[in-house]
């Protein structure tokens, strides 16, 4: 299996080299592909060696919670995976890289492929990745009834007051994050959040009511993913679906004579002690929002859109993995 994957990579690289003479972007793809692969490998090693700060804290929080809340062990164990390469977020990065290498036809252009490679590379920066882990880490903190402190985030009451937000229950930081669930649209045209697999216990155990996209979009609280990491930790197709849902909801509200601003039109208050890489990602999120507003059309021949990929070259340089400690 590994040999077949290696052969596919070699063939992909060879095709890029042979085509590079006619398209300079292909040369950039050829150079960036092994660099991005190496970054993901290094991130895996950093996770295994305990060098990613918030991953180590997830393990610590999970250990304490298993003792104080043994009836939640199955859910705690699921969140403990976020500290390893079994994390849905880490798996998503590897799947996106495999799509680039094995299904380049899924992208609307070579430029979109190159930008996706850069996005994956930046997302795999262990410092940025550690920041992104603050969401599941803080879900564990909230599960402790205040015994464990939130990390890289204000307290729930402080951020709710600052954002005039509605309380969507324990686990609300992960609503909207495609690694943990998705928005499902019913026959009435309304979209509601549905958790994946074991995460459905969030609603079962904590009694969280059904969350509609329209209500959440107008009244959501701060989360790292939605306010900083969305442009890095989503595939182009996921971003496209988010934009389409946002547009569809806006039209639905307009038909009822109501106004709906994008769920991502403004950043919510609530972050603290985030890295420079995360602030750079936030700037990219603003550019993405402006770009998709200007260009609402998508490539018909591809499930990936040009407007769903974007680049921020300011954070493409390598950094020490131990800074995540």
C-alpha cells in the first residue's frame, strides 16, 4: 500500500516536471509538494513527542476529567484523540494533501492547487496547529464545570458578554467546524448542526438544543476555528459549501423581510495569547470574506472553486516546532 502511494507521488511529480515548461505555476507546485509533505511529517513527530503545547494539555485535561467524570469517559477519549495523529483535524490535512496529489482535476486551476498546498503547509505549523487545538481543549475545560481553565480564550461569561452572544451549550466552540460535524438542510429549507459519530454525545449528555444556522450565525460566540482558523483548517470545497449556505440563508431571511449578516462578517471577541501565525490567519480570513463577496461564481467543471483557495505568503517560512511547547 505504501509502495503504491509512493509510486503515485512519483508519477504526480514527474507529470508536473514534464508540464512545467509551459506553466510556471507547475514548477511552484513541484517545489511545494514535498515541502508540504515534510511539514505534515514533522507535525506528526511533534505530536508524538509531546512538543505541541495544547495537544499536551488536552492529554492532561482528559486524564483529570476521566477521574472526575467517569460517566463521560467515551466522549473524553474521543477528544483525547485531538492530541495525536488520530485527530480529525490532522487526518483532514493529510486527506487534503492526498487530494492534491491524486486528484488534481478536482481543482479549477493550477494556481488553486498551489494555494491549497500553501494553506496545508501553514496549517501544519505546530504553533498554529496548537492554537487551533484550543477549541477542543476548551470544550474539555467547559466539561469540567470550571475546574480546568480555558486556554488562549476568555472565560465563557466574559466572551458572551463581549459578543452579546447566545449560549449554545457545552461544545459550542466546535459548531461550524467540519472536522466535528456538518450543517444539514431539512425539507423546510432550514439548516441545523449535526455532530459526527461520538460527538453526538454533546447534545445527548449536555442537553444542548438543536442549533439552527440562522440563529447561530447571528448570535454565535468566539471560537478559534470560526474567527481565526477557518481559512487554514477547511478544504476548498468545505469553504465553498460554507459560502453557499451563508448566501442561501441571507436570501431566506430577505424573503421574510429580515436581515442576516454573514456568520463570518465580523470576528468575535474572546481570544487571548494567540501566536503571530494565528493573527496572520485572521487577516487571511478577512481577505477570503472580501474575495468571495466580489466573486460568487464557481467553476462548473470542478467541485473546488478558485475563490475558495487563497494564499498568505507571510507565514510560509519554517519555524521551530518547540515553540509550540
